[in-house]
C-alpha cells in the first residue's frame, strides 16, 4: 500500500500523545509562580490552537496571546489602495496571492476592482507570472508581493528570472515583511505613544515556515536582550503541545533560551541559498506600516535601487495614493494583531463581520485569528 498524505501527520495528531503532553504541561504549570502568557506569532499556529481545542487542555495559569503572523491581516489599507489603483490601470494585469483578493481598502477590494473590469489574477506561485507575461506582451504584469520570510524567496526567484531573461513587462510592488522586528515592537515599542502593550508577553512560540528560511538564529536576541524564551514550533497539535511544555520547562528551571522543537525541518542557520537570493535583490526599508501596529522600523523590504526599473512603486509613484487611511471604527483587528484582544471581544464579530462579508483583514485571510475563531470557535 502506497504512502498517503495523512500518514505523514497522523502521529502528530494522536489524541493519546496530545493528552500525555497535556498532563506534562499541567504538572509543570503547578510549579509556576505566576500566569504565563505565550504568544504564538504565526497565524497557522492560531488555527491549530482553535481547530484542536488546545485552550481546553491548558491549565488556568497558561494563556495564549494571538500574534500578528498573518501577512494579509497586517497589510495596511494604504497598500491595498495601491493594489487597487494599479489594478484599475488599463494596461495592467495585477497578480497576487489568493487571500489578498478580498481584503477591503478605502477604495474597495481587488475583488471589487475585478468586478469593475480590472484584470486581477491570483496565483499559487509567483513564477506563474512568467506565463501570464508571455501570453500578454502588450500588458504590464505587476506582481503585488506579500508575505513573511516564508514567501520572500519565491518573489526573489521571480525577480531573478525577470532580470536574467530580460523580461520587460513584469514589475513588482513589494510588501514583504520580517518577523523579528515586529516581535521586538510588541515587547519594547519605540513609539512614545505605545506602552509596549504592558509587556503581557512572557514567551514566544516561534513561527515554523519563517524559520525554515531564516533559521532560528533570528530569535537569539529575545532570550538574550529581552528575557523572553522562544521555542520554534511545528504546526501540528503534538508539535504545539511539546513547544508549550518546553517553554514551561525553561521557566521552571530558570532558563531563558532559543530552542527548536520543529527540528525535523528547522535548523539554526536556515536556508542559506534562499537567504542569499533575498539579499541579492532586496534591502530593508526604514519604516513599514503594519495594520494595528503603525510604523515598525526595519521590518519591511524593497527592491534595491539598482532594480528600480522593475519597481511599480517607483514607476507609478505619481498616481499611487499617499493619504493615511483609518480602519473601520468598530473593527478591532489592530488590537487583535497586537495581542491585546481576542476576536470574540469584537462587537461585530460573526454578525456584521463574517468571512462572506469581512469588515477587517483578520476575517478575510485563511490565517487570520477572526477567521479561526469563526470557523472553530464552537469547538472551544
């Protein structure tokens, strides 16, 4: 009998193993001197927490705080308005990843732009832009690139192909962001108007796929400089339970370290080839606005100046909107992304704001905390 996909994850979802870790966690929790708030940075972790009912297995002094690790959720309306404006140009085909289609900006969503006649396409791989460009040589193909370190190498690979093959009708609007800088912002904000969210975060479950690319080395500063342990953890429920157990073990043994639970995939150094490709084409921007967090220093990427002829933000700078845009007054996505609120605390959650009619980005994305609570909340 051949190997099936479920054979690869069945062992990481076994109820007996999950319950065994729950007992270990509860035993460690009895030794804690205070309530421990653990932030899972990644939206994929949030969905695992909700889908498998992990809060029910936690002792009362171990709490989850949901982090901003959803690339669609953190995209500010200003950048969505950029995408909308570019899509509405007659000679443009705007290409992006699927979740971006429904995120509302101040002018509407890309789905709305498509309804008005814009040519908006979503892809699973940025490399699909090559075929689109070949079939539409009279059009400008603009790839609206989003994502953390996980997806940045794919965009870099597309840039590399465009440059090496001298493809003249593919351009880029870069919206890639990096994880460590926003983790710092959450616990040590440099904004005088922010109180670092009262330092509620005691430890981090480090994101999985980001760490495959960047390596766990990017979290060294948190135990060293901020006294926050980090455990890079896989997505399955057994992975997460083991990661939580490892954090509590650290705290109870007076250790503060950067550890890897997900060692079947993640290494300390990460994917050096991917890192080199990213560094070849991209550089940091001094400030990048995150929805709900404001401008976070050094947390975004842009094409290097030598590749500016491919940069849609440079080419279309005269038509791209520059005004600040506020979120809907009733939407608390910002507080959710900061770990200051849970989705079910929002007054419009599940009523005015649903996946079929989202008012905030956390409900749109498949990785969003609101989408997770809406889909799995009845399991908790």
